[in-house]
């Protein structure tokens, strides 16, 4: 399969060793967005993520790489990048603390209106920042997060485009029943600060599931906005060091279950959560307490779709042939 334009540009830049400033870039114009790349021992991969930022159609950005105590030559590679482009900066954490700690440190350092997270083995489409800034400029101030569509890459093979949907704060239960993530996560910085940034007090010290942790905090007060454009490329290689390897599934599932249970209670204890596994990953159905008391004994998959306020999520969500948000929510308000 053909690779994206962003990846091709990245490879061309790697061969020439040059970083081209985008056409029309005005150095005196104040940047509005900081791209955050948290990283740990990805010296041989992070270049693609960085080049996808330098190749953006929108030139007024900053890039901050937060190194979570890498033991490879990430620091040496980053010295080269910071010399090439003054918009790029590097911060090294004292020891390996976990991605939530790295993102909280980034939040302390950011001085732009927006910040967006790019994982160090992923990359942006060339128009991503331009599209998302335009979208946030048109959105109400109560919009904390914007994102687009993404594809998953395994080597040179890619998945169909994976679509999401928008969420209002009053649709928080729709979000809690959704176990996938959004990419790229483009935040209004003031909203992140208002909710206190990322949680780090779980038993694993903030090392896992930073995306869901911050979304649950934000949806209590703010809305999320989806853009129907392919903006992000997600790597799904099973290389050494990936946090989502098979042996870490139980950690993600444990954190997810604790979070869902805690937030349901915090939001009024209106639903029973029914947890089950799909391909080893935790899924949940939400059953309204005013419909079933005490909780029904059946397995979640046996509930009729006509039950009132039953939220269902399954492994097929994100398939480009399915309309996001339509088939997973079943209500009978009679």
C-alpha cells in the first residue's frame, strides 16, 4: 500500500538531513499550539513524529518532547533536532515516572492556547494542526477537546479510516460506555489546567490509559468536538516497549474498571456497570438502576436491546462502515 504524504515527506527529510521551514512562516507571529511528544526509549522512531510536525501546513507551532527518563540516545538525537529548528524544545524527566507525569510536566511548561499530544511512534497528517485550530476557533469556549479520524498502520498495511463522534458534557454516559480513544487529542490548555491535569494516584502511578483518564475529567464540565477528516496515523507494531502489549491488558482493564465504577458513583450512581471481556479487553454495559433493582442476573449480552437506557460497546466500534454512536445505544423511553 502507498504510504501517506506525511510519511513520504518524513522519509525525504531523513535522507536529506534538512528541516524546511514551511512557506510563509513568520517567526514573529505568536504560536498558538504546542505539540507534546512524550517519549521513552524511542530514539530510533521519534524522528517520524517530529518530521510530521515540521511538515505541517500551519507553521506557528511549538514542539515539546518530554523524555520520561530514556536510557537510549534520545537526548543526543534531540540535541540535533533543537539545533535544526528553534521551535523544537526538549525536557528530560528525572527518572522514568510514567506518561501521566510527563504530560503534567508538559502542562506546566506550555504557554500556548492549545496543546496536542502525539505519541512518539505515531505521526500527524500535514493538515492536522491547521484543521484543528480552525475547528476550535469556531467552537464554543466550553469545548475542551477536538480530534479527527485516524488509521492504524502495521508496517506498510493500514486499516480503514476509523471515525469517532462529538460529545456534549450531558452525553457523558455515552463516553463512559465507549472504550476506544480519539486521535489526535487537541486540547484547550486552560481547560486542562482547570481540571488539574492528569491523574497519577492509581496503583501503577499514572503509567497507563492517560487518554481515558483525562477525558473522564474533562467531560464533566466541557464538550468534545469531532472533525470528519483523517488527521492521525497510529502505529500498531508489536515492538519491544509498547505499553499495549498483551501482558499489560490486565493493567488497562483494572484501571478502566476502577475509573468507570468511580465516575458512575460520582455522577449520581444512576447505572449498574456490567463488565465483560472482548478479545481480552474490558467492555461495559450501563443498565439504568430505575429499570432493574436489584441488578438483573443475566449476562450483559443477554439483555434485550429494547431495555431502557442500556449503553453497549463492542469491539467493532470504529469500523468505517458503521455510523459512530448510532448502533451502540439502545433506548426505549415508553
